[in-house]
């Protein structure tokens, strides 16, 4: 058998087949990122062809701007709060629907159905459910003799409601990820544990959760990123109000660019959000990967 000599790759060792993908990544990811860093060091209003560089002034202003500090706190609540809710309820739903249950395919479809709805439409649906006048929630409360509640009037309450709406919409994604992980765990682990006298809760704690760490890792990273970028639901329910009380970094960037016409400050906030997401996901990846176990 003769061996065929390998043809050297073009362009300094980079396979020419990679070039189209590298060009796309450069044009649509790296160039916009670099451009955003440059804009964040200017006073550009987003429309004028002229602007001047102001150095790190926008970044320094962020540390003294109370609106930004409150918005960062809200963004962390949206990201981490949604992650906890989606992970817990997605895991419980996966456990429930992984067994022998009649109609489980139908239930899975119903749970996953909100995922395919536009987040903006989902926000409007829940807005009409929670609004003060004529909202379904307050109508039910008045029927049982309770006073109606203005769910979106207070900033903290509005943030919690929005976090719940986002979690409700994407809990189906967590459920599917966990179901895939559960189905990859061999039944012999549970059979051996049963023979050793382990109960259901012990099996979940000692077998299911450790072997499900890769799925938990995937779900947590996805949920954190989606929650930190939350935009549509906020616009549909509170539009960031009252005032800036329920703003996320995404909605604040939108407001700064189109309303305040401060594109430089908006770009600086975008870079801040990128740094927060990278740090948070990096720490979570390290934490969960250190707890993964090998199947033997």
C-alpha cells in the first residue's frame, strides 16, 4: 500500500477550507467588537459623522453613575435568578418525565412550547396577566377578597416578576437538556444502588446529579447568558420602569443610544456586560467541570 504525500496547507499553514469561516468571524465578530471598543472611548451621539476621543471617561463615569450600579444589580438578578429557577424546575420536570408515564410526550411538548414564542410576545402576554387594571391576576385576587397589587410599580417586585416570566419561557430548554443527560446514564448504576439498599433520594444525590454535571454545566451557561442579555420581556412589561428601576444593561444601552443619543456611553456599557458575562461563565465552567465524574 502506497502512502500519499500530504499537500502543504496554503496561507502559512492554515487550511484554505477554514478561510471563509475565518473571514466571516472577522467581519461579523472581531471587527464589530474592536469598533465598539473604539466608540466607547468617544463622545459620539450615534448619528453625527464627527466625534472626538475622550479616553476612558465613559468607563470612569460608570463607577459613579447610580443608574448603572442599579442596572448591573438587576442584570445579575435576571441572569442568576433565571438560572436557578430554570435549573431547579427543569431538573424536577426531567425526573418526572423520564419515567414510565402515560402522555409524557404531550407534557414535554406543552412545557417546551413557550420556547418557540417570541420573547416580546411572551412579555406582552404576561403583561396583560399582571397589569393592575383588568389583569387576570388581580381579578382572581379580588374574587377571593384580596386587594389588587400593582405588580410593576415597584422596582424590586417588577424585577422578580420579569425573572419569573423569563424562567417560565425557557424552563423547557433546561428540561430537554436534563432529559438527554438522564437517558445517557446506564440503568445498571441504579440497579446496583438498589441492591445496596440506597433509596430514591440517595440515588439522585449520589448517582444522578454527579453523572448529570455535564448537562447541568451546559444548562447553567446557556441560562446565565440568556438571562444577562434579557431585553424583550423588559420592554414589553415595564420598559425599564419605573424610572430605571427594572432596567437591564441591554435595555439601558438601547435607551442611551436611541433616546439619550449617547452612543459612546452605550458602547462602554456593552463592553461592561461582555466582561461580566465572560467572568461569570468562566467561574461557573470551572466550578462545574471540577465536579464532573467519568463513567466507568
